[in-house]
């Protein structure tokens, strides 16, 4: 006996089953929580670099930029 045989022999029951499934899907769709701006947690890392006696420009180019490139991979 093929799996489709009961559905072919009972077209009214098949139609009612399809209507019930569509209704359940519509109700489930309406109950889905949807937000225009969902709360998303992005993974972040915070690093403090110290280079005594150097200017902020030197620290940014010699220490911070290479670290950002390395951790960004």
C-alpha cells in the first residue's frame, strides 16, 4: 500500500487536514515575535594599550592598528 493511497481514497478528509494545517500555520505565524529593531549582542573585545612616552598618534599607528588588524581576523 502506497503512502498516498489513504489520501486519494478520502478526499474530504484530505481537504480538511490541509485546511487544519494551513490554519495552524497561519496562527503560528501570527504568534511569532517580530521586532523592528531586535536586541542583538555583538561579540566585542576591549584592549588597552600603553606605550609610556609616546604620543597618541604613535600609539595608534604602532600598537593599536596592528592589534586591531590581528584581532579582526
